[in-house]
C-alpha cells in the first residue's frame, strides 16, 4: 500500500523480453476485442522470481503503445523500477491481486459495456448456460461498495482489497472464477499469464452480454450437472478439451 515512485532500475533484474512482448500484445488486443473506449483498460503480467510485474503506462493510447513504454513495478512495495512513464493508475489494484493469489500470473481491467452494466447494478453475472460454465465455475461475483474512507486514501489499493475480501483470499476460488466486478466500477479478470487474463476479460464481457439478453427473455436456471460437465472438460485433472501440443 504505497504510492508508486521511481527508484533505480538496478534494484530488480530486467524482465524478459518474452514477458514484455506478452504484456504489450495483451494490451493491444483490448481495443481490438472491443473492450475499451479511449484508454479505459490495462493488462499486466508478473515475474514472481524477479519480484516485479509489467503494466501499461497511464493514459497512453493503444495505437501509440510500444514495449519500451511499459512500466516495471516492484511486487514488494509498488515502486517503479524500470520505465520512463507513470504506470497505470490501477497498478495498486493489480499488485493487491498478485500478493493475495499466488496462482495469478496476469491481470486485466477494462470498462467493457455489458460487464460494467452488471457492476453498476451491483449484480453478479449469473451462470445461465454452458458458455459461462466453460470458464467460470460459478457467477462472476460483485464486490461491496468502497467506503468514503477507502476512496479518500489509497483508493486503488482498497479496490484490490475488496476483490481479495470477496474471494476470501482463496486461491482455488480465484482459479475457478477468474474474475470479479468491482461495484459501480467494472471487471477485473486474471489468469496464469497476461494473455490468459485478457482472454478471460473477453469471455467475461461475452457472457455478460448473453446474460443480459437471457434475463430479458426470462432466464431458466440450467442444471448443475450440465454446468459441471462443461467446466471439468476444460479444467482440472480430467480435462480433455483442445490439443495443447498443437498450440
């Protein structure tokens, strides 16, 4: 819980070019996927061994963003250890999630329209079919509203903490439901890396849109066994979806 400040780059090893490229590409995919207006979105990726994460700089347009613009931030204290620009204003939220959930390797935040609609209504995105269950083993939950005190001091840190509190610091739950809605704000999603976190943001927006249409028609609760079948065929020890060796 600290303000992001500049320190000497020698404090931490330089992150790999592979991580930098992955974070850059994930950020560039945000507007391509229709998840953001203007610069309303950011992706980060963590190098836990180096004790740092890489994140989009604040306010830089996607079409102007380069790998050199990305900012490297200390996981321990939130200080900037590499980069000439200020990091995203959501940096402390990303850091809170990395510190609370060891399985998280990447975080994405957007203001995508349909997911934000649920966040503004303070309603979880319900599981209404198999498309949702393929990725989220339960509703995409919504946090409590931040208090005046939380908004006044260390706002972005507290934004992360309401997500952490929502999930009960349960790393298994974070893996099974890789996203949450911050009340009146929008979605944060995560995954094993920056790319996975961005893909979960795409899916979160898609299932939010489907849910709104389904609720308008009159939702019928799907059977639990059908939802479980769809989640377990993609996740866990008995997963059989896809061809990993062909990717």
